[in-house]
C-alpha cells in the first residue's frame, strides 16, 4: 500500500511538472512578443486558472518569476521534487550545495568560481549575488567606487561583507537585484530562500536574453539613488603615502579617490591628523632657496592654480596643489606637498573649506 501511494505521488508530481512546462512555456513565448498582447492576456488567464499547481505560490510576490523559470525543464526538475506534489515551498532556505547545483544547471560558464565548501550550510544573499555576478562575467564592469554607489542604493550597505562589495555593486547597476518587501533593504547576510533565488536566476537568464524580461515593484532601480554624492560636502580627506592616493569622505561615505604625488626622500609629507588652514585660488610661488617668485596664473607655476594648505611650522608649508608636471603625479617627487592634476585639485578646492580634516598615513 505504501509503495502504491509513493508511485501515485510521483505520478501526480510528474503531471504537475508537465502541466507547468506546457502552460508556462507557451506563456513565456507569447509574452516575449509585444504584438500579441491579446494572446498574452488569454494565456495568463489560463495559467491563473490553474491554481491547483502550487497552492502556496498563488498570492506570492515571486509567482510570475518562479513560473517563468519553471519553463526550463532542467531547472524545473530540480526545483519541483517528487514529494512537492502541489507545493513549491517558496520560503524554504537554500543550501550552498543546492545553490551550486542550480548555478551549474542554469549557466555554462566554466570560468566562474565554484562553490565547493560548507555545502550543507544555508547560502546567504551576498554569496548568491557574488556567485551570479561571476556567472554573468560582470566583475569586469565593476564601478570605481562600489561602496559609495551601494551606500546610495541600500539602507543596510554597511552589513555587506567586504569581499562582496564590488560584485553586488555591479549586479545592482545592471538592475538584477530584487528585495522583498523593501527594495532598499538588501539583507546580505540572511539565508536566501527558494523564491528569492528563483527570482535572481530568472533575472540573470533574462539578462542573457534566454527569458523575456519581467518587472517587479521590488526590483531596485539602479539609477534612482537615495542621495546625490555631487551635493555632499567633504568632511575629511585621507591621504595614503604608500598608495599615492587621497580619498574625500562625507562622514563615513567615500565620495572619490584621486591620484597624487607625495614628498620625496628627505622631504616627506607630514604624517598625522591635520586640518585645512588656508585655501588660495591662483597662488603665487616663492622659491624657498633663492626667494624668486613665480606669479599666479603663470604656466610654469609649480603650484598650478589652486592651493589647499594643511600644515606649517611657521616657516614652511605643506598642502594640496596643482602642477604643470603631470608625469610626477603618482610618484614621490615633491618637497613635502601633495601634487594633484590641475582638474582634480580644482574639484577638491570647490568642496573643502578651512577646518576640513586631513589625515595623512604612511
């Protein structure tokens, strides 16, 4: 009797999968053709009337994405198991082993990194997004300031693991991230559910033009930021001598990083915490050895056309300034000052004021 019941359950499950594939595959094909709106609507009604297929999916936010994904038989065979019968279990947590298996089935990218450890543990949202970005070869499209971008997109950006920041920024920029119930809450460290993974897989396959695009109120708009970095005042400058970089911050938000030249041997840039002491537009320059002066706006002026002084011993000064010698930027070449491209120091000059913090580290 038990064996007969198991066979019956299996037959029912197989029928469910066949019914899903037949109905939804037709639906996907029709929806891809915008000229067949009437047929698309009728087919959608047909699918909607087949409510017995997954009783736990009918009012679920992910329903259209899940049903669309199940039009791919290989994925349907994994996502709909014989013991499911008429339930999809959309809120069940996915393990790393399941994620690895689904990624292998959905994509054929041999160069993507594989999940091979902690296979029985739940997969997190961050891990999943990184893995999908790798499958789509999105890492080469990474933004130059990924953390700044993410801070403008999600309210919980500070919870994103460091390793995941570039990939999540890139996959967000491509409009492939959907967060329920709040698009602005990524919840990167929570275990990903079956429905959440199905939505992400569907969007990734649509990105590859293997499925038609679907829209959702819960998909983050990559062009709609919570705030504009261009309007934010710089509150701190952090200089790295070893990296030859200066990064402008608003609070803890990194706004932009610029290349610089720093003090050469014997004329090191002062390390420590300082503040902007003076700002001069079109400064003149006096040779500290001969006393000769090069006037402001002179093309040969070593200070360029902007000066931001942050350290003095009463006689000598150190500060940010432009330079006519562009090739020196990125090296240790100055007499203790921080040289920048003229266009960069002009931009920096427009956003700092006397009192702005300057931190110089080795």
